[in-house]
C-alpha cells in the first residue's frame, strides 16, 4: 500500500514536469512566431529557443 502511494506520487511528479515542459515549449514557439512575424526575416533567423 505504501509502495503504491509512492509510485503514484512519483508518476504525478513526472506528469507535472511533462505538462510544464509541454506548455513551456508551446508558449515559447508561440512567442517566437509573433516576434518573428514582427521582425524582418533576416534577423528572425537568428532567434532560436
């Protein structure tokens, strides 16, 4: 029973990290798209995550 609860907490932490990373990448790409469209294409090529 204790082991099951431990595994549950472990999975929950990984789940949170996964979603945080996913949202982070999503927002970064969204922001980069807006920045790139606002800038000339030449300088936009230099912007990377």
